[in-house]
């Protein structure tokens, strides 16, 4: 299941969380249904491809502590992804993934001293402007919805005041 990297995976998670035969799933229930499928689809290739290579290596031993802590981290990550997609949208999850990637790249460049090529920088700049544009468009949409709600409330209040005044005039 990983980090939930592709847009289609995020959309699928949103569909699972929202409308599956009229049932709304919470994040834990979603993991209950999705995790066994992920286990099967990841275990089969691991047994076929990775396990023989590991058995050839004389230094291979199964470390339960490392496996357990990694499992807990993966569970927490998947739970966080389902919570994020359930409360927002699949696109928001992907934008958050881009920001996370930027932070990882900045960390590897500044701390680990990894090289960043001009092509890498160009891609990061494009992604940065894309995220900025997305946030700007979403903010403008929210402002427009708020303005519509306020206008509707003012119209309702104006109509009520006119009805009251007309009722007072007809009553006199």
C-alpha cells in the first residue's frame, strides 16, 4: 500500500471511504478490508523474487523487532492516508505527498549532501508552482462559496423583512 503515491490509488481510497454499496467506511474499517489484499499482493512477489535472493545470502536472519516496528509504522501511515482522504480529497493527499517529497529532497541535499541536478531543480520548481496554483484555486473557490452563502442569507433576511412590513401594512 506504501505511501499512497498515485492519484488513482487516492481516488480508489476516496471511493472506498465514501460510497461502497451505500455504506460509509471509517479509516479502520477501510484498512480491515484493504490490508489483506495488500498483504497477498505484496507477499507473492516477495516469496518469488526476494526470498530466494535473501536465502542465498549467508547473513540473512529475520529480525522480529525491526519487522514489528516497520509494521506499526506502515499501519500508522495507511491510517493517516485514509483519514486524510476521508476528510479532504485524493488530490489533497497527492499535494501533501509532493510537499513531503520536497522536504525529503531538501533534507537529503542539506544533510546527506546528495547532488541535485538542474533538471531536478526545474521539476521541483514546476511542482512548486503547481501546488501553489492548486491552493490558490481552492482558496478562490472557498471564497466564492462563502460569498454565495452570505448573499443567500441577505436575500432571505430581506425577504422576511419585506413580508413583515407588508403584513404590518395589511394589518393596519
